[in-house]
């Protein structure tokens, strides 16, 4: 059982959703706490690829490195935090709807704290995630449905 699980239907194909969600440069567009994100590895993304994400957590900006643990286009991806005080474990799935014309996106997140992160989890991180995850999915839906996916300004 995940700490957090949210599902939303999006009027875009699974390929369109996949292309957008796995492009780390888009994280700050649809994830409220993401301040910046960048790929750390050259070449195509896959299992083992790393992404550096800086998140606003409470009153702090906390950088963390995430590593892909699953990469199955355009169906599922998984990422795990490998450094920093807050280490999320993320699993995302994209399910085709209406013969592939629409998509259902499910995000599951577990969070682990290391060092000061153990204190931050119950006080800041979990309350923030409880509020943010459904809002993030709504932002993802709005961004993709209004044509704000790959290549949009």
C-alpha cells in the first residue's frame, strides 16, 4: 500500500502523456513543489537514468537525485530517491481508454526520510504531499489537454 495514490483521466493518448511526464524539464510545470529538474545522464532515458530535482519542502529548497527503477513506454515508470533527506519512491501508470484516444494516469508515492528527513516527514512532507498530489494531477491534465505538452510555450 502506497502512502499516496491518485488517479485522473486525461483526454490525450498514452504516447502524448508518456512523452510529457518522463521529460524531467516539465516537472516544474505540473508539480507544485518542483523548483527545477534536470537529467544527469547523456543518451536515452531508461532504467538507471538519474534526474536531479530541487523541491520546495516547507520553507526550504531540497535537492534530491531520483533514479529510474522502471521504464516501460508508454505504460509505466518508477523512480526512487537515492540521496538527500527526503527519498520518494514513485510509481506511475498510464492506461489507455477509449481505444487509446484517452489515458488514465495513476501516481503512487511512498516517502522515506533520512536524517532530518525523518522529522520533516510527519510535520511537513506528508501533509504537503496529501494536498499537492491531487493538485499536481489536475495541473498535468490541464497542461496536456490545452495543448501544453511537448513543444508548447
